[in-house]
């Protein structure tokens, strides 16, 4: 039995012996604090929410709110943390020490956000509340160091160190020394000596009584030695750290320790040992994935940013091993490498959609086993090279291209920008990507008689439509039908012909009261634009929004409008101008053409396309296709993504709730088409919106565009797509290919700007 579990058992036996049940308020708080120190945040939240219900006095309410604030802060849920901490402080109840703790944590939060002046004020208040409590004062002073100029931090840390070493409580002393050492480490060479001394003293003070502090101290010491390339010493300390962390099952610490172990072994060319250590590290991540704190900066998850190198490091080792093997052992290693990278994609989708359960799928099939004429291309971008894993049936092949990640990523963004803006150099850059992604596997594809390629792109490669890749004479779409998949599995593969086509057609060419219901940030950006920001001389009328999504702050979540903007929206002149900016003239023709072409359909257009009417109609009939021709916005999270109906917006969560009703659970929508959607420019998370809809709403496939195209191109392509799709034996990917070729053959629409952004995500059959 591990030490923490033994402590819990003895604790509750003692509590029960004195007649206090586990539901006792204080017992719940004590247990929550232990969970919090161990990084088991959701267990802490469970206890704290139970404690809140039992809180009878203001003192108890303040304490429960305060610890809830601490927990959310550790989880990087800053908004919730601030709310609970301010509530705890506002109650002005309980002991001064508790209030000092809540105030100091709020100060740290504001410091992290860059609210320096408020952080300083809060720290001063916290010190006043701490009074003569030396230990609490030290903790607050350690927080204040971050607010000092860099030239003053070392001197202050040395003064704090002098205060720490006078403490008699070795447990507290070791915790503060650990904090001090980490702050000294951030000062680089100037703080290096203090960092070494602090970590070493913390380790000695912790001893056998505090295995977690011991493990953390050794972890930090090993990092210092690794940074100085003293690998043998780093490895010795790291092994000791692993031993200490394993004694308390500290998965969060073991992630870093095992990862470093892998790096150190690899440096010594001990590849099997390195591989085992990397695998252990990934295993520890999966054990604590739910409790890992996640932050977002510029639309990027800290989970991916900090841990992607670990997953790629493991995949790299597996691929290197596979390169030395043959036969089934090679195939097994390649599949392990692919499965490892798949964990990155899964985690990013979880972050995008806001929860692990959103991407769990019990009814799935591996892509490569679905159809004998389909090949799956799985690119893996490593620091020093590009690896292509290509599979068809049970056969999986490995191809390597010597292009470093930085070069590939920069060129991918350049190509995405050139295609998105119809620039002349797009063909040249697209030819380079054809050379990297397709040329190495062309002979194998021909030998296997492959007709359809399914790409499983990652990162910046999601910004590039595969159809536009160019071999010098032909585009890739001229050779193959193409599909996109967010991952290796496919939800219940089946062809559309098995059910037949029954379509719900919804369109908005002229917006109604939805203009008053748009997110505030979105409206703010539009209100600053005079007319459409489009080059009407070079393009037909576009389905682009009158703003570039990357010019908003990214906060497209519906919120109460600021008073000035709310008044502006009520102004008839402004509202009419806004409606003109959001109009989609070509949608009326597109929907009318589809209404005539698809025999079995229901039509909702403009005034009839309300949110209520859409929801009502969608659950009336077993529609195989839902086609929405209206503005769709995909930001860097599901919360910043929505569709416009005539009277209101529909967010992904609302669409999910509708399409996961009992009717759709029995007969999922085969295809959701969004013919006027727009993704945030240059944000490689934004294309996850298509994947998000397909996965979260259990739609088998989604068809949309990576950038807004012309009305004419969209209308022509959609009509041709559905005409071809209605033919017996034609897959969705084949129908899209024929529609894109139809546009490509027209002189005025031959530029890939017009036809290449249409992508099919999910089931291509």
C-alpha cells in the first residue's frame, strides 16, 4: 500500500473512532488539501463541492471557496479561480492566515496575467494579514520576487533564503527551498549557484519523511546537470528521483523524470533503454491526463506545446528502430509510432472540444481496413525530418524525407497563404510539397491500384488542401479522390447509397435578427470595417466575412454586448449596413438549384431558417444530408465556433445536442455540408472545427472550405457534387473530386483558390 493511501486510511479510522463521518466539513477539506498537494485535482474538486453543501457559517463558506480557488488556480482555470478567491476574500470571514493565503494566491494569479499593480497591492495586503506568521510571510515574499526587476531578484532571493534556513519545521523549510531554487534557476547563470544549493538543501531536509519533495528536488537537480551536459551525474540523480517518485505513485513527477531518463539514455546511445523510458513517461501522462493543468496562449494548448516533444521523441525512437527491422517486427514498430503520434492528435481534439468524452468513440474502424482501393497517408513532422507512414490493408510502409520541421512549417504557412489569396507562386510551393508527401510513395500507390487517398494531417499541414498539391503537370485531385481524417479510426463506415439521399437544405442569403445576437468581439471587429475588405477587381463576390478572423481577439464566445455596442446594434442604419456586410447573394441561387436537383428534400431559406425551425425540422425526418449555406466561423476552440441562422447563432455544442438526439443516435447524419464556412487565418487549430463537428455530433462526414471562396465557385461546385453523388456506386470523395475537376476545367475558375479549399472530413465512402 502506498504511503498516501495509508495516511488516508489511518486518518479516516481515527475520525470514525471519534464519531466523525467522512462527510464532516473539516474532514472533506482536509482530504481535499491532500489531494491538491498530490495534483489529484478532480478528486479535490469533488470533496470541495461536497464541503460547500455542508458549509453553514461564513467562515466555512470562505474556507471552501478559498480552497476551491486554489484548486482551480493549480488547474489553470484562472477565471474560476479568481471568482472563488474573490468570494472567499469578500466574505471577510475566518482566520487572518486563511485570508492572507487567498489574497496571496489572487496576487500570484494577477501577476501571471500581467496585472502588476494589482498584484503588488494584493501582496502588500496579504503580508499585513499574515502578521507575525513567518512561514506565511516567506511564501508571500517568494511570490513578490516575480514582480521585481531582473537585477534585483537574486539579492531578494538570498535574503529570503536567510529567512528560510532559520525555520525549525524541516517540512516547510524544504518546500520553500524548492520554490526558491526554481526561481533562482530562472535567473540562468546568475542564479545557478543558489539553485544548486537550494535543491540540495531541500533534498536533505526532506529526507525519507517527504518522498515527494525528495523526488522534486532530485528532478530539478538532474535538470541542472543535464543543462550543463554532465550526463552521468544527471542520470545518477534522475534514477534516485524515479525511485522516490515511484514510492508514492507520483505520476506527475514521473513524467518529467522518465522523459529525462530517456533523453539521457539516448545521448549515451542506449536506444532500448531510452525507448523503455520514453514509453514509461507516456504511460504516466495517460494515467493523469484528466488532472493535467492546461493553459491556452494564442490559441495553443500548453499540453501540446510542452508535451508534444515527448510523444515525438518516443515516435522518433520507434521509427529509428523500425528502420533497422524487416517484416512483421518492422510493421509493429511503425504502428506503435503511429499510435503514439495519434495521442497528440486525440489530446488536441479533446482540448479543442473541451473534454475527453467528446472524442471517445466505441464504434470505430481503422481507416486502412475499410476499402482495398484506399491508402492512408500519415505524415509525422520530426525536428530533423519528415516521416511518411502509408498503409493499405495490413501493409504499412515507411518513407523519410530530409526536411527539418522549421523549414516545412514555414513553407506550409507560405503555401496556405498563397492558396488562400490566389497568389501566382502557389504552384511552385505546392510542387515542393508534392515532392515531400506524394512522390516517395507514387510507385507503391500504383502497384496497389489505389484510387482514394485519405490524409491524416497534423499541425500546419492541416492548413493545406491536398487537392492543390502539384507534380509539375497535374494537381493531386486529377489523380485521386481525396479525404481528410482527424485520426486513425472512422465512425461506422458506410456508403451514402445504402440509405439514399434525403436532404435538409438551410440557407441564409440575407441575415435577420442574428445580427443582434452575434458575439460581442465579432461585432466589434465588424463595426470597425467600412464595407467588405475584398479585392472585388480580381475575385467574384466572395463568401468571406467582412473581417479577417485573425484580427479579432479570438474571444468569439457569446457574451453580453457592451452598452455602446448594444445601442449601435439597435440603430436601424447600422443594423442595415451590418446585414449588407453579412449577406450572401449566391446562396439563394445555390439553395434553389439544390432544391430542384435533389428530389427528396426539405427547404429552410432566410426567414424560415430560424434556430427553432431548424431544430424542429431536423428531428422530424431521417435526413442523410444536412446542407447549411450560411456563414460558419471556426476559431481556435469549439467555444469560438458557430453557424449563423436567420435569427440567432448555432454553436457546436447546440448542434451536438441536436444531432445526438435519440433519432440521430439510431441513424446518424451521413454528411453535414457547410458551404460558406470560414476558418481563422493562419491558425492551424481552426480546421479542427470540421473534425469537431464530425466527432462531437457523431456526423459521419463533414464537407466545408478552409477559406471563403466566391459565390459562383461554391454554387457550381455544390450542384455538381450532389449531381455526381446521386449516381449509384459513387463515393463522397469521388463526387467531390469530380466537382473540383468541373471547376478546374473552367478557365476563369482554374486557380486552386476557387476549387481546392473544399475538403471532406471523416467518412469518404
